[in-house]
C-alpha cells in the first residue's frame, strides 16, 4: 500500500523541502538586503555631504579672493585720490554722465558757488549796490 503512495509522498517531501529552503533563504535574504541597502544609502549620504562641504569650501575661497580684490581696488582708489585730487572730480563727472545717459537724472539744477559755498542771495547783493 505504501508503494502506491511512495512517489507522490517523495514528490511532496521534495516540494516541501524546496519551499522550506526558499522560505529560509527569504528569512535570511530580506534582513541582509535591508542592511546592505541601508549601508549604500549611508554611503551615498556621506558622499553627498562631502560634495556639499567641498562646494561650500570653494565658495568661501572665491568670496575671500573677491574680498581681497575689492580691498585692493579700494586701496588703489584711495591712493589715487590722495595723489591726484582731481581724480575724484573726474570719477564723479563720469558717474554723472552715466546717470544722464541711463535716464536716472531727470533734471539738472545749477547752483552758483564761490569757493564751494552756494551763492543764494546774489540778487539781494546786486540790489544794494544800485
């Protein structure tokens, strides 16, 4: 009687052993995969943080270089304005001309001066003399 069921029982045992092996593999593989994936995402986050840090360092270097160049330019302008007092006047005239060309200046009012002091009562002075 067992001989009739021997082949199906062997097939059933074989299938159950394959299923148990596959289940055991899954029980081992799923946590291992989770740890491996977490390790990779950690490495990716670390590399991204290092990249961002490097970008910030490069930006800081560029800002420092820019600040040094600006300070040097300010020093040169200061030295030139001390050596050549007319330099500031020429710089003002150039900036004023640029403002007129760009339309930032709508109206020009001339105020007569004498020794850089505005002459505001010139009409009254001429009346007294008459």
